């Protein structure tokens, strides 16, 4: 059974009860906050392993809650919101959210998203505790020491920018990175030209990977938002 603490920030009683009942049935321990101020207090006192955050809170916007929490904590934050526009998702992810789930949602999808988040955390923690010279995801392998990319043990030639993009996606495997975040990390800026360049680089490196292994589609595009490296089954 799970025993992680999950902070549920939701002012709608029906949704809050649905989420907490679902989580507790899976063994998670829930703390509830009904507004942004209470969410900030709970986030600093109950030490949650994950925060499920609604953006439409009665006292402050959820984006501001994310920014405040990110000023002192890297706890995973999954947004659950009725806001479905790409801009809302981009703003939340750029502010520091790790995932975004749009209402209405199924409890099965919610639980799957939570499991995915905890898997990513476990992977990153094990990687931090014991640094490895290689990253392996299905047929894709990154040799950090040699700064070389392999697919099916065959070296594929990538440019320095393509290598940096792959390493950034690999470091954040399972997490959607916005165009703005990636371009700032790679080029130090995020103007329209950088985003256009990113699109070209992603397309090129994807072709190189798929040429060596047609079944490898580890780089997923989230149209209008950004990119994610998915973990191979």
C-alpha cells in the first residue's frame, strides 16, 4: 500500500471529496486546503510528496501559489483545473507545475498520473544518489562521458545543440517541458526565433533516432506547449 502524503488544494467540496476518497482507497494520506493561503501553510508543514492544485481558488490564483511554493520547494505539483486553453497549461508549467490534468477527469487517469509522477521522482532520486555515466531509455542510450548518442547500440551523429536537447529531456523524463523552458535552458533566451529553431532541432533528432529504430518514438510533442521524453515500456 502507498503511504505518501498528498496535499489536495481544491475549494469545490464534491471534487475534493472524490479526489481524497479515491486517493485514500489507494493507501495515500491526504491533507486538504480550501484556498491558496491554507495551501501555502500546509505545503510547509505537512511535507507532502505531491500537491494536487486547482487554479481557481477563492483568494488567489493557483499560478501564484505555484510560484510561491517554487521559491522554496521542489515538491511535485500536478494542476487539476477546468482551464483547458494552451496558454493556461503553458503558464502553469512555466511557473513550475510538473503536470496538468483538465477537468472533468477520470479517477483512473488521476491515479495513473500520480503513479507516473512518483516513478519519475524515484528515477531521479536513484540517479542523483548514484550518478551513472549512461542514460538508457529503451533503445536510446546517452553516454555522458563521451557525449555520444546510441540507438540499438549504433552511434548516431547529433549536433551539440541536439545533444543538449536530448540530455535536457532525458533529465526530465516523463515531464512536459514547455518551449519557453527548453529554449531558455539551451539558448539562454526564448524569442520566436529560438522556438522555431527548437522545432527544427527536435524534428531532426527525432528523424535520426527513428531512422536507427523505427519503433522508437520516445520524444512526444505536446502541440502548442512543448515536448516530453516518455519512458519506454
